[in-house]
């Protein structure tokens, strides 16, 4: 009987040890779940619009390099210009329980449902480069980016000054960005408001070129065929303007002389075209948002209050200013 009692006690002790060990093992597996770990490191899910231009490439590089420098784990997704891809990526980030979600929206509308899902999951959202038109501003913490209306207005004001002595019609064609995108809507608005100061300035054709060189070239070819007299081109970004250069040259015209060219961005290729006299004016839109974005991610993750709108510092360039700036240009 004593032997059986000893055996029973030994078995009970072993069972207790196994039970405790099993609970501990379950606890260890739970602590490793999700994108947010208890190691103090922030995990950010970022959905990029795509890789449609030199500006976007520089923006992506800035974000990736800044995340590494800030010690933030970055989960990156390229939406390839499709809103449905961005919504899918954001939902994946929610499932992965990342600490912060940031994205540059392909278009302005249609985000309320997925942003509410992020809010309900307790994950703060930062909009970068482009904003959304959601009436409920509590769905995101802040918007970091340029004032696109201002960029369009600066472009228009420069043109008004240049054409102030024009006695007859000045025919303008406009290469817009993606339909429904904030930069396209806002740059068009700002430019239109500015040129209204001179009734001689008329936009005779306006069409999306999707922010790409190929799109800019194709649409400019159509403009040149459909319009006998084009005096000015306003392109919503450098890449469309660079594509338009090919079409203008192929049509036997001299870009920058026969047709005044105004663009937005100030990437290296655009600045070189400006320095060479092929472009006439550029309103800057800086893609180097990475450092500011990582700083904001740390603040919102810590529960700090941040401004609802943070504007990037930018300028404008003429040909002479482009020549001075090019040697030290980072993008």
C-alpha cells in the first residue's frame, strides 16, 4: 500500500508539472501573436498608391529609409493605383494588429467603412500625401502632406504675371492627374481660381494623364491634333510634362518657347527640363515625408495629441533657380 501511495503522489506531482508547463506554453505563444509585440517596437502598415512617377519612387524610398532609421518595423504594400487593393491591405494590417496604419489614398472618396474598422480595432491611422473626403474626421489622427490647392494657385499666379500684357486669347491645355485623386482635384481648383484674374487665359482642353509619362505623351498628342493653337500647358506633375515634351517635339514645336510649360513636383528630371529651358515654371511638391511620418507614428502610438493637418514646406522654381538647386537635389 505504501508503494502504491508513493506512486500515486509521484503521478500527481508529474501531472501538476505538465499542467503548469502546458499553461506556460500557451501563454508564450499568445505573447508572440499579432503585429504588435511587447518589445517596445512599433509596427506600421503602409499602403502606397503605386510607382507611377519619379516623385512616388522618391516618396517610397523616403518612407522605407526613415522607418529603418526610426527603428519602426514597416509592412509595405503597393496598391498599383487601385483603391480595392488599398482597402484589402488596410484590412490585412488590422488583422495583423499593427500599431499604426498609414496610407496615401488613391482617390478621395470611399474610405469610411474601412477607416471605421481600423478605429474600432484601436489602430490609429495617418493620411500621408493625399487626404480623404470623410465627414468624420475622427476616423484618422492627422493628414501629413502638401497644400495641392496652393500648388495650383502658385502655378496660375505665375502664369497671370507672365501674360499680364497679353491682348488676345491665351489657350491653355491641362494634363490632370488620376480622376478623383486629391492632387488632381485640388491643383485644378487652385490653378483655375488664379487664372480667373485674367479673362484672356482660357483652358481649352483638360484631360487626365494619370500622373504618368506615357499618359502625358498620349494625351498631349491628342491635344495637339485637336487644337491648332496651344500657348500653355499646365501639367499636374513633372512626369506628365516630360511625356508631353516628346509629343510637342514630335509635332515640330519647341517646348518652353512655342508652348509655355508649367508643372508640379520638382523631381530631378523635371528640374533638369526646367534648367534646360524646356519647362518654364515648377511648383514644388516634396516627396520626402518619411522622417515626419515616423515622428508622427511614434506620437500617435504613445497617445499624444497631434495637429489635424501638417503641411510640408515647399517652394517654386524658375529656370535660373532650378540651375542653382540641381547640384544638391536629393530627388
